[in-house]
């Protein structure tokens, strides 16, 4: 029994570095900025924000990890404006080439809507999902392009965003 346990530990120790090597430019902590197109309730605008996350190698070409983002938008209609958007997601990625990661994500979003020229506001929650690609410019710098869709509660409607970003891995 000890031999089987030792063999399993040895195999894990040898394979874990191999996983990390194949997914190397796409593992570890990361932080970046995003900007792009945003559409909420039929109104178009400009979205901008920051995001941070941590990616782990699950298999030679598979990554997985949490992501948190904070963003804002210029979208506003009928005397209201979106003042902030918070999201927490999990991201699953596939290393297409040594420098390109394709990913999908799903998570929770909370958006604050406020009345213009007033202190009145409310938050709506929803499910955010999307996907995109990340390109490793250097070992610790990346650029990305992503589509995000948010489905809000209480038939509020949805939100579509197409963003590009630049970030750094630590």
C-alpha cells in the first residue's frame, strides 16, 4: 500500500510542473484594465473598468480560476445612470497555442442604478457569462478581447458588452 501511495505522489509531483509549463503564461495572479462597448436596455455607451483574478493549471492545456471586476459605463437613459458594476466569476480556459488562451466564464453581477440629480438608487443582480481570448505579449503582459452578457433578475432585461483589455501577471 505504501508503494502505491508513494508512486501516486511521485506521479503527481512530476506531472504538476508539466501542467504549469504548458499553461505557464496563463497561470498565477493577474490584474488589468478594460474598455469597450456597452449596451443596457437599448442604450449604447462606453464601458471601462478593472479586473483581477488568479488562474491555476488543471491539466496541460486547461486553466481555471476566480475573477473579480469593477466597472462603470456612460450608459444612461430616462433620467437614470449606471453608477457601478461589480462581478465575481469563475473562468475556464484552454491554451490554444503557447501564447493564446481561449476562455469562457460565468458568475454573479451586481449593478447600481441611480436617478440623475438625486440620491435615489437601487441595485439589480444577475448572472454574467461570456468568453474571449487572451494573448500573452510577454511572459507577464497580456492583451484580451471579451464578450459579456448579463441577464438581470425581475425581467429587468439584459446587458451586452464587448471589451478589450491589457493586464499584467505577477
